[in-house]
């Protein structure tokens, strides 16, 4: 269960089909939307839609909770596994009320560490309620686990599966190949980027939490070099300062036409990924860039620091800073193509060893088998 169907599609692609083929009766549950329907057809599983709001809304949340209780009492699953914050809160509450024996929640990221004031208190309270109602808590990475312990969100045992990531990377799909290089060159030509220009790529929502204000300022500081910055994403939830018009007005910055279905050509056209996010659970874009042999500059936050855990894999800078980010970008540009190629190869080898999709799915399926067998006894 997740709040919206897109999250299930991101986290569970291929997993639900595998579970069904191995004898599990799987139901995918989220707000009713097209991604949920598409996922059900592709994975061959039943779907149930219950409207949920991402933001806090007492009236809508209570109505969603009551509907979830009805659904769970009708379905009587042996286990409910929730992901994303609102699905975790409502799903774990409903499952406990409905008497579902195994209640698992995965924290794919935490919102309270960077919040302030009343919002921070409310977010911590909702996470505490989620943990209170869950029988098993799975943080996505040791960093998320450490934040939960430090904030005293729960005293229950926390279990990090595998090396932390809940999705894994399809190393056959995310791999350099000539056709992707050709498509990357087409993108550069379309955007008007000369082949000689060193190009950084960023992927994510155009919001302050992704570190875009710092990235823009850092890029302005190196604009004297022959370099470009390509921003791939959309302005959903962005502030006035981060509109497409304001971003595109900065010399040397190029924008995608909204979200893209396939990031691989955009990674193929770039020389390095820059991802200065202020907080994450376990950023898939950094994993995918590594699998594509693209060196990365990331911030010292949960997930990112766990992926880029060696100077041989990329550069890690303090979050919410400009000067260190600018220095890392200049250093990345100063490396020879051979040095960057070695860094990219090391990043892919690291991803293959620790975050391949089959390994991640095997860890989760082994966990399912263990907790369900325990619940029987």
C-alpha cells in the first residue's frame, strides 16, 4: 500500500509479479489513479483504490481511515505492508483496528528532520503513531534508522534489509550502450549544448528541498567555464523563485520538457550527476546514475552518503551550502575523461555488488517468509 499509485510503481516494479508467481495472493492498494491501474495490469495483481490526501487534512484523513478499515476487514490479509508517510499512518492504524496480524511499514524517507515548529511536532507524532501500530519497522538505510532512534520515534526494533534500498537497480536496463549514447547526443543537439561543453545533469522536483537554490548559485559561480547544467523534472510544488521561467533565465541552464519517462539518455548525454538534495530516504537517481557509469556529486545526507561511500565513487559535500558544491563541480570538471571513466566504472561495480534489483527483492521476500511463518507459529 502507498498513498498514490506512482509510488507503488516505483518501489514494487517486478516484485508483485514475482510474489504472485511464488504463491502469494497480492493486492495493490493506493488512491485510485491511472498508475495503479497500469501497475495491476502489468504485474497481474488485483488493485483496490481508496482516496487519500498526501497533505494533512483531518476530514479527508478520517474518511480514508474508515474506508481502509472496511477494505481490510473485507480482504482479511495476513499482512499489510505500507510505504510512504500518509499510507503508513492510515494503513497501520486501519490494520491494527481491523486486526491484521502482520503490519509492516517501510520508512523510505523522513520529513520531520528538516521541518520546523508545529509542523515538525505533527510529523514526529504521525511517525510515532505509525510505529506504535506497526509490528515490523523497516527503515530504508542506516541513516533513516539513526534518525528514528535519535528522535525517539520508537523503541521497537528497526531492521534494515540488505544494504538499505527497497527498490534495487535493474543493471541490464541501466547500463551504458551505443543507442543510449546516440539518443544523448540528440538531446544535446536539441538543447543546443556543444559537444565540448562539460555538462552536469540534475533530476528531481524543482523545489528548495532538492537543493536547487544552492545548485543555481554554485553554477553561477562557475559560469566562466565551458559548462552547462541540465535540470530534468517539473515545478510541482515549487516556489516562485524556482519557476521554469526563472530557472531557464540563468545562462547555461537547460530544462527538460517536464518529467521524462526514461532518464538513461539524459544521463548518457551528461558528464556528471549533481544531486544536492537536503534530505532523502535512498535516492534512486543516484543509484541509477552509478549503474550508468556516471560519476556523482551528492550531499552528506541519508541515502546519498550510503551510496557514495568512497571518494573513488564521487564527491560528497555538506547540504545547504554553495561554496563546497561549487568547489566539487570545479574539481569534477578538472578531472580527465579517463579519471571520470574510472570513477563511473567504480560506481557501477559498487551498485552491482550492493543494490542489484534481484538481491533487493530476495532480501524482502526472505523477510516476508520469515515474519509470516513466525505469525503462523
